[in-house]
């Protein structure tokens, strides 16, 4: 996409190109987004079955997935700078197909650590996929950025249905090696995403292409120490980490702890992922109208309601209700936080700031997923929901401080 001058006509052409890219990125997100629901639906239970006596390591493969996401965030940033974002996204889709094959092979070999490696590769693909939301924002005019981010996350609606349904349909396809079929199903879906990515026409944000014409590039330290960036990053990290902390432990708590079937646990993850992405159809409009800070605050309140429902009991409806609220709280909190972060840097600073942000984000999420298994084994499901309260309270304080500071600057 080229930047055009010329008043209303130029803005209209820029918006048209932005929408085209956003629709293609949304379709790619919808397909590549199935990796997460598949992994989190069966990864913990499969890991539990592969282990011996020490079941506290059951979520280690899921931790491997989140470590992979952090690594993917590093690699996609580096690749984007040298080969462009479009080619980098194709590499990410290939990693998704390869990770599915490695995970399926590990299940055939009954190899726990090879399974963790396969999920780590899948996570690297997820790290590349996470860049899609920033690519959509950076390819859009300023007024369209919140809606672009929302469209990308709305693509997860398809993922929310397709991923768990693939698990239900394919998990027994290669019996007696359960769950292997679900991971092999990643291969054709990732190849389909590559076909969609081939039609992208993204703006070239590499330094050689645009730095001179877009103004000076500030040092990373100067950008990340601003109050606005720090508030957006901390709220985004907290929202994502809390979601992962509870979601990772939920299937194990349901199947192993409470005796529910794997299908019911998988459907719980499906409702959760639907709740993660369904609000995206209007979250962007809410961000544009009320501001990202208020939207993040609403997300934090929903996460508190999730903790209340989870603590109220261990029936199926408690689990499903908590997972639905957990997904909705993540949507409001993460989209709002991403909008805050995206407004804190200039286009030519995008890759390094986003890379720093996602490395910190998914490293923290990896720790949350690993801690989930340990906490669940030692203290039970109630302790997972109890972690929501101090984290959300701290984020609310940060938002209040940002609101007060920006109001003072405006005055």
C-alpha cells in the first residue's frame, strides 16, 4: 500500500487498501488461530497421560507453547525487518504445520518432552500470528486502527468453533493414539492460510524503506518508559497472563479433578474462545467512542466476575461460566491495552516496540501457564481464581494514574 495525498480522495483510497489488508489478515487469523484452541483443549490432558508419577509437570507442554510464542515474537520481528511482514507470516504458518506433525509424532512415540517440543514449535507459529493485529493497525489510518485490531481478533470467532470441533472430530481418528489426529489436522489448515497471505499488500515499514521520510526514530528506552506505553503493556500482560493461568488449568480441573468428560472440557474451551473473540465486532467501536482506558477497565471488572463464578462451585456451569467471563474480560482488556500501546509509538518504530512488547508479554504468559499446573496440583482450582484479585486491582490503579496524568496535561 502506498500513502497518498490529495484530501478526501486520498484518505478514501488509503482506507480502501487498509480494509482489503484487514479482511485478508482476519481470514488468516481465523485459520491460524485454531492452533491455540487445539493445543489448550488437549495439551494439558495429553501431557498428563504421558507423564509418570509427577503429574505437576502436566502443563509443561503448554508452557512450551507459550515459550514458543515468546520466541516467535522475537523471530517475526527480526524477519519482518529483513524479508518483510508478508514473507514472515508465511514462515509462521509453515511452523504451525511442522509443530502439529512433531506433536503427533510424539504421541505415537509416547515421548513427553518431544510433545513439549512440538507444542513449542506450534507456539512459535502463534508468536508470528500475534503480529497480525499490529500489521492490521500499522496498515490502517489512525482513525481506523481500533477497528482494524478488532477485526483481526474477530477472526478468532472462526478459530473458536473450528479448533475445538477439529479436536472432537479428529482426536480419536488415529486410535489407539488419542489426540494425534487433532494435531495432524493443523497441516492442511496452515497451508490454506498461506494461500490467503499470498494476496496481502502491506506497507513496507523496514528502516531502509521509510525511516527517512517518516521522521526520527526514538530510542527504545525512551518509548517504553513513557507512562502510556507502560500502562498499556502492564494491563495487556496482566489480562493475558490471568486468562492463560486459568484457561490452562481448567481442562485438567474438569477432567481429572471433577470427572467431566474430555468433550465437555473441550466444549468449555470452545465457549471460552468464542467469548474471547465475539465481542471484537463492537469492541473497536467502544474503544473509538469511550477511549481504550475505559474499555480496559471494563475488562478488568469482567475478570473479577469470572473469579467470583469460579469460586462459587465446581459444577459444569461454574466452569463454563467462568471460562466465558474469562474470555470476555480478556477481549476488552487486551484490545484496549493493544490500542493504548499502538498509540504510544510512531510507524517507523513499530517493529522494535512490538517485538519488545510481545517478548515480555509471552514470557510472562509462559510463566503463568507453568505456574498453573503447579498451583492446581498443590492448592486446587480455587487458588487459580484467587490470583485475579491482586492483579486486576493493580491494573485499575495504573489506569486511574494514567487518566489523571493525561487529564492534567490536557488542562
